C-alpha cells in the first residue's frame, strides 16, 4: 500500500532536517500541509514540489564550496574508495 500522507517526523527524515525545520517550512508556506487535530499531514502529491526546486545561485556556490573542501580534506580516502 502506498502511503498518501506523511507526518512531520517522517518528512524530517525524508528531507534530512529537524522536525522544527519542517514546522518552519509549513508556517512559511514552503511546504503544504493539512492540520488534522493536533498534527500536520503532508500529502504525497506535494512532495514533487519539494524535490523539483532548482537550487539558487547562493546554494550552488555553497555546494561547490563544500565539494571542494571535502575533496581537499579526504582526497586520499576518495581515491582509495574509487579503486574498490
């Protein structure tokens, strides 16, 4: 059976962020959710909107910076892993 709704805890795990960050995304309107009683439910149909978003130029630069730093710090390890 395919799940139609996700809780904030499940969404946090999917996105790799905290539940508080999920609540902030809901409150800011970045994440569509329906309040059912005391909990928020995020519909599966709203997930593609989250993953389709193109990173901003600032986010792209941060990603590039992080990749360069990782390669610089772990170059030898990455080379060894590439040989496996």
